[in-house]
């Protein structure tokens, strides 16, 4: 089993654990109708994880033509997923704000995840004929989507620590594999890791500030003016 198949399985397991622990029970007992945006996002995110594992399986089975064909036909998921991510972030942000369940400032994290995902996925598709670049970019794109699951880990696992360190730890595992097997850090990691780590630090420093709180409040207030964003 290849390293990228293993890291894909690990990522999927970590994500499923987070959402299964918290999101599923909350949806079952939700005191409000489940928003369409959330349903769409769940379907798309599940499809992305399934696609990731299937694609790794096709490469493992040396069915590269099928891998390429499925990759091109899956463009719709990669394009729509970040749009749905922003949609559900704003819609759920309004709901949580109205029910006084969470601070609006928290929307910085899922919005940032979508901002990180887009260039990584775009570059992965641009370099789809360069396997060494393509597979690393796809893994990094998936890692950036995993943060929402860590927020939902049970308290005894200290979800705050997972949120801020799990992404970096997963990236460091990938970098460590390169150092051990290939004796060098691939250019994708040399560029992406410091950029993503710096972005995370900026997000953390901004999230609790009064300035960002006002901006987030304005974003959610404007969102309620659009029918497809209103809960």
C-alpha cells in the first residue's frame, strides 16, 4: 500500500471520527430544519473523500487511464465544493448567531479553508500530468478541508490543539516521508507548508480581535439579505 493511499485513509478516518462524534447527533436532534446548504456540503465533502480513496486505489491497481478519466469528470466536485463551503459557512453562521450559539468571528476558519483549497486544487489540476506535483497538491488540498472535523472532537481530546496542530502535523508527516524516501523536500511542500503555516498564524491572531468580529458581523448581516444565504 502506497504512502499516499495510507495518508488518504488516515485523513478520511480523522474526518469521519470528528463529524460522526458531533455533527451527526446534532443533526438528528437539531431544533431547526437542516439547511439545504449543509446537506449539499455534506454530500459534496463525502463525495470528495470517496473520490480521493477511489483515485488512490486506481493508481495502486495501475489503472492510470481510469484514474485520469475519473479525475477529469470529477472537476465539478472540486469546483462546486468551495462554493458550497462558503455557502454553508455563511448560512450556519447566521443560524448560530441568531441562536447565540457561537461568535460570528469563528467563520474565519472555514472561510480560510476554502481560500486555501482553491489554489491547491487548481494547481493540482494544472499539473495533473506531473504525478509528483499532482498527488502532493491533492493531499494538501484535502488536509486544508479537514480542520472542521477537528473542531468537533470530544473535549478529552483537546480539540483546540487538534485544530491548530493537526494540519501542520499531517503536512510534516508528508514532508518527513519525502526526507526519508527521497532525501529531499519536494518543491510543493517547500512552498506550501510555510505559506499555509503563516496563514494559520494570521487566522488565529485575527479570529478573536474586535476588528474581525465587526467584519464578520457585517458579512453575516449582508448574507441575510440574499435569499439563498438566509437560513
